[in-house]
C-alpha cells in the first residue's frame, strides 16, 4: 500500500483518500485498500506572478506533477487544483515600477509561467484558480470568521486572532507565543492585537487596486485566498495539500486556522506533503536573495528533460544544491537511457538465444520504492539496474525479442509517471556545421587519426548531438 509522509503527524501513513469511515479497523490494522477510481482532491500553492518562475518553483511543480501521475497510474481520479495569487504587495510594487496596471503585470507573468509549465511537460493540473476570481468566496470566509469572533477589524483591515484558535501551530509545531516572532506578507501593522496575527483583508491606500466589501474597499490577505478557493472546489475537508516546505509556517498554518475555525471540522487536510528546498551554494534559491535561475534561462541552455530527471532523481522531501556538475550528470544519465531505448527499438534480435529477462522483479522493486513515500532515487536505481542487465544481455546476443518488448512496455509505464524517457523530438534539419564535423570525423577515422576523430565527436556533442557508429555508418541524434 502507498505510504505518504504526513507533515502534520511527522510520520508515514497509509494513503486512504476520502472519508476514513469507508475503511474498517480491527486491532489497529486497516482492512481493505483504496478503491480504484476513487476521487482524490489535491491542492498545491501556486505562483505569485510578478516575475519569471525560477528553478525552485520548477522543483515543486515537477514533484507534484509526478505524484499526480503516479496516483492516476494507480487508478485514482485526481482533481489537481492550483491557485494563482494575482494580487499582492509585490505585484503592486512591480506594476508601479513598470507604470502598468497590476492586472496587466499579473496576466503577463501568469502567461509566461504557463509557457514554462508546458515546456516542462507538467500537464496534470486540472484547474488554475486566480485569487481575484473568487472575491465573493473570500469575503464570505472573512464574514464567518468575524461572526465566530476569530477575526477583528482595525483601521487598516481585518486580522485573524491566532490566540483564539487553540491548535494554532500544530502543523509547524510552534506555539502561538513562538509565532509572535514571525510576521508574514502584508501583516506588518502595529494595530494588531498580537504580533503573530495575520491579515485577512487589507484596506487599500489611494491609487492601489481595490474590491468592494462590507469591511471597506481593499484586497485579500495572502492566506485567505487558498481556503476560499479550496472550499469552493472541495468543501471544508480534502485529501492532499502540497507545497514547498517554506510554506509550512506561516502560510499553511494560517490556512488550517482559517478553515477549521469556519467549519468546526478537523482535519482540514488529511495529508500534508512538502517538497524540500532547491539551494544554490547552500542558500535557498529565491527572488528575495537574487540568486535564482529562471526556468526560461535554464531551458535556453538545456533540454527541459534534464530538469525533470534532475528533480526526480532526488527524493522530493530532500534538499538539492544546484550546480553544473549535477546537471552534467543528469545529461549523462539521459544519454544512457536514450542509448538503451534506441538499442531496444533498432536491434534485429535474429539468431539470438531467446533469453527471457525476468522483468517482473524490476516491476516489483520499482513499485515497492514508489509506494514508500515516492522514493524516486531508489526507483531510478531500479531503472538503471534494468538498463545495465539489458545492455549486458544485448551485448552477448542473449536478449530475446519478447523480453525487449516487455522492457519497452515497462519503460513506457515508468514514463507515464516520470515523463522524461520517450520525448518526441522535433524534426529539425541537422545544422551544416554538425554535418561538416561528422564528415571530418569519418575521414579521420578512415585515416586512423583517432585523436582528431575524438575531438570532432566532442565538438558534435557540445552542439547538442550524439553520434553512434553502426555497420551502416554513423548515426546522429539530438539530446
């Protein structure tokens, strides 16, 4: 059974989506298994579109794309919802700098983000929900929090009183007193009752965008948009909430305080999943630190396949320190995969001993690693173990046609989840410079000048092409 590490409980738990009443217990043991085809509601915090998305964003969204694809492959019907915070202090500031409207700025960077998503083949999101499209729901939640005395009004807006919510801090393991040291976005007001209180509705200053409300013209706080959106689509409780680990506090903590106070139902979310940081030279990659690499800049130099394998080869909860060496290693791993697939698809298998590779053992190992909280490093180790054994058998002419077909079928199953193996490469003409180097290399090989031939091969690789020598002559492909 699939087990997930739940940030709320700090332990791995069997994944049982939907109401726990659907599963019986006997002596503490769970009977039955999740029903195939069962609906799984999953929400992941999206971007604030005031700048281009960076590799830290890419890591989070590739991770949850992989998780959703795995759940779908297991037979679940997953509704993946992601918000877009299209009104925020950072958006207002950047729009003023560029002398354009906040809406125009947000729409531009939202569009650029969706281009990045497409380039990375992140295609599992069912709905992108803009905060500004759910003002009615946001205002409704604030009204209910005021009515229940969890919120209060000051001259500059509406605030949530964290001391009124007894379980505040249960996700991050902080007390309300410890929360006093943390102040989140747009919550710097000196008028608050408690330093850790957070803003639900901020009254607008002259020249700022605003929406009508019973509390006065203004805009929503950072946290309230998420619970308003998820309540609209999922109700007060749902299966999985995901995001980067830096959102645990105060953002996700605030979401719990809001929704559970409104609904009186616990837990708001059954499973909280958080991805680790992507660091660069030991520091978290972030726009505020100006140490980020945008997705667009990465893709200009590298295939987006490389970014997917780079992310997936690391466990989603572990930190990754970005450097060029690890990217180079990812390129080499893709080359090995590509060469193996190419051999499987082009080898004739005539006159060979029909050695039946026991693909079932690899399937079981792969499944076991993925069921253990998506342990993708071990899953990739299974993949390369299969490649090594398959290559060894092909080199000895011992791999049968049926086994080759079984391997390809298994690789396609893996690729439905990881999505970096069978990429359709665009049909483009090989550049003249590359063709010239291929010809020079072949001439030097025929002369026996292996040093020059190897130099040409290296130059061809630098230009993004791999060359393979076959009985019919050199074979070229891009990577």
